[in-house]
C-alpha cells in the first residue's frame, strides 16, 4: 500500500488476542507513530475504524494483517 503525504485514508482495524482490549486512544497512538495526523478511531473490541491524514514522506508500506480495507478519501 502506498501512503501519499497529505492524503486522508480510512481503514478497518481487526484486533485479536489481548490487543482487542486496547483503548481507541492506544490505537490512535499507533497511527500517529506511523505519520498520521487528525486521526479518529471508533468502535470497540475486535472491530475498529480509523481515519487520518498521512503527513509522513510518501512511502510503500506492507500493512499488518490487522489493518484491512484501506481507502483513500477523496472528499474530506
């Protein structure tokens, strides 16, 4: 998956094991560490939805199995 600086993306996050007990704030922090800003995370337990604007350098990334259905949002 290629993330382009300044583009906004949304994704489904599927947590397993002990990770499903993470708070949305903890999930948000992981996306911030990857270079996202203006992040929102909703949902609970195993199923979360995340949205944010990528502000790092344009990069190709191999996503972990827990992140699925990543879409670039064209109208934000």
